[in-house]
């Protein structure tokens, strides 16, 4: 696999496809969907209505972040990996 190919694959995945996996993961860890939404709102500025539109229109991750109403000012301080669907590290945050 070419360097960066995995990142490209993740950028093209729809947020709506991965969202249920996020919900399942937070619930397995004793958290709620509402808490997940709080984090998404904090990070991206999406409202509930905006988040639902993103899910309904099946935008990809690249568009999800590019069109975010207001990315949090400290987003560059977030480091680490985002595991997707039990496949290990899929993208850097």
C-alpha cells in the first residue's frame, strides 16, 4: 500500500457509515450517544440538526471536516489515532 493510501481511504469513507461504530464504542465504554454528540459539537460546531443532515446526506470524512461550521481552536493539539471498526489505527487525528 502506498504511503498515505490508508488516509485517502478514510477521507472517502462516509461519516454515516462510521457513526454507528462510534456510538457502539462509546456505549460499550459506559458512555451515551448524547455524550458523543457533545464531543462532536465541541470539536466541529455542528448542531444536532447539522449533524443529522451530515448523516442523512452521507458526506465523507473529508467533507465532514471541511464543511464543519466551527472547528475548535485547539483542534491541532489533539494527537493520537482514531481506530475504525476494530481495524487498528486508521487515521491520525
